[in-house]
């Protein structure tokens, strides 16, 4: 039996020698685990596959806006849009990765509003879907068998179960394939994610944190109850005018729900070689993943570095919150999962760029240090007017710390 021990070492950031080794053999790269959702990690994920094919992406299935809202309304299921997005970012886009399938999964149907009245506008969209099901649409016709049959079968399953009033405006074909696979596999997401991953040669593991039809809800500081992820982000609805005081999972009516993670999710977390709480919408993309029961315990038991990368620029969900406040809220969410969990069990480092980063709520570095969390201050922002975190800087840093 192999023995285990603790070691301490000095790390060069970024470690160019280690990166060169990983680039030569990404199949043996480290298991970096990310709690995220949405698109904030899209570019970083695409860069990550050059160094490791073993990254783990725990995704929020609580999206309630756009075409995801229509799918969830019709089928009473978790959101699949962010899952599809991450699978696409990790896909092999060479010829080995089946670019024909990639092109189909990236395709969206046009908006019905651009084609006439609501009832009339759906007709050409349904006709396009029917052509895909029959294999006559050019995007499906160019996919080689047997993959074409798999895609057609899943689209047919979606079409057969699609309600008469379903709105196909702007629908992602990749999402529809996932929905069809979900229905064909007795309403389980893991089998269709496995299939999708193999079709486009995904270089990593993507899983929803839970496989349940739940909503994200928040109680604001003024006592207002807000139900629905899209109502927190300020992208499709007016921005919040009162800070978020409490975040929780709920049913459609806003009643709190306690949902445990599955054993396979617990194992994925505990086997990670680095855990990252990355940039993105703080509450709806990062904290949302930490709410299910068991996440905090699994993170605490994972023997690896744990890093928070706060977003730069304005996050409407962080009204009135400094980075130190975010650190306290992140650690507190994980610590509430079970007695005895300390800050040092769930968070070790905060990655910031004080020279170029824009942190509207302030940093308050002394408070972060007082929590026992080390601040790593290094270049993260790209060149030019953009204030977003640059994947060219972030990915090498994370890999060097793993």
C-alpha cells in the first residue's frame, strides 16, 4: 500500500518548466476542479485543454432565463445550457473532435420575432427542426454515421415530447439534443453528458452539481424574496437595489429545499488536485454550486490547494460587497455544511491583481489576511482597455499551484 505524507515546497508562479511538461502530455495533467457556471470560464477552459485533459467542471443547473427557461418550463428539468457551454469549451476542435457535430451543437435557431407574428414565426423553426430529425438539414446531413443517427434519435425524442406551445425562438440545437437524451435516459443527465462528451471529444469532466429541477432564490437585505437565477444577475431584469443577504435553493414557489450531492460528486471533489472558485457571477455561478448538502464536507476533505479568483469589474450580484466580504461569504457557505469545518479547510488563497484589477467594492486585504487566507497578488489582467481576467495569465498560475 502506498504511503501518504505532507510536503511543503516553494512554487514559482508561473512555473514555465512544469507548464512545458504538461503541454507535452496533457493526458496526464492534474485534476483542477472548478465550481462555476455561465461563460466567465469559457476562454480559460479552452486554453486549459492544452495542459490537462483531466479538469473537472462542476456546473450550476439553476439557470432560469432565456431559452433555458422555456426548456425548464416544458420539461421540469435542470438547466442544460451552461453544461453544453462548458462541454463545447473543452471539446477537441480538430478533425478528431468531429467538427460537424461541434457546428451543429453551436447552432441556434433564429428568433421568431424576426419572422412575423408569434404563431406564424414558429412555423419555419419547426420546419428546420423537422429537417434535422429527418437528416435533411445540411448541419445534420454532413455528420458521419453512426453519430448522425444518435443525434437524430435525440432530436426526435425532443420533438415527440415538445409541447404544442413550445417556443423554439433562439433555441440552441445542442440544448435540444441534451434534452432529448435526458428524456431517452429516464430523465438522467449523466448518460447524455457522457455521450455528448464522446461525440465531441471533451477534454475533461463536466457535471451538474445536482441532477434536480431546483431554483436559486435569495432573500435581500430589505426582506424581499427573489426566486429565479435570472432575477439575480441583472441581465434580463432590472438590477437588484438591495444587497443579497441569504442565498438558498428552493422549489418554484420559493420554499427552501435541502438537496444533497450524490456520492459520485463527493468523490470527484475529494479527488481534486486543486479547487478553484473562479471569476463569474458571484452568487448565481459560484456560491450556487456550494449550496447543496455535502459540498462543504467534500471540499474540506480534499487535500489540495483551494483558491478564490474574484471577478474584476462590476458584478450586479455583489452590491455593497468587498472582496473580503466575498471571501467571508464563500467560506461561510462551505463551513455551514457540517460542524467543525474551518476557513483553512475550504480556502487557502485569493488571487488578485492590485495594479490593474478593478474591484468596485474594495479589497480589504487586511481582513482577508486575518481570516488566515493568503493573498497572491500577480498580473491577471490582459493588455488594452479590457479589465477582464486574462486566461493567458490565469491558467498558467493555477496549473503552477496544482
